[in-house]
């Protein structure tokens, strides 16, 4: 489900560079699929299950906060643009009706 959402967000946030955004998403997804099991198994071997769970779980919290801040800022900018476009449409439509 995350993949569907991230591709939609990438095409919404970078409409001029959709190809670049999607290629970077695919590249980093592939790198994560290659390195994830290697790093995860090494950490599991060294520290055991509980510490591995806490290490990777605690790294996800700051990443989630940074992502939320980034996307909230980008979404508020997109909403402002959409609102100003709607206001412009209203002005044009009232001007045409007169």
C-alpha cells in the first residue's frame, strides 16, 4: 500500500520531473531490498532479536517525523496553490458572467 501512495505523492510533488522521481524511488527501493536483509541479519546476529527490534524501531520514529514535516510543508504549499487557483477561477467566472 505504501508503494502506491508514494508513487502518487511523487507525481504530485514533482510534476515536471516525474521520471526522475520515480526512477529514484525504484533505485532506492532496490537498494533497500538488497541491503535490508544483509544489514538486518548482521544486526540480529550481533545483538539478538529484542535489541534488533528496538534499534530498527527507534530509527523509524525520527524518519517518520522528518517525513511528516516534509510532506506537511509540501502539502500545505500544494493546497495554497490549489486554493489560489480556485479563487482565480471564481474571479474569472464572475467577470465572464457580467
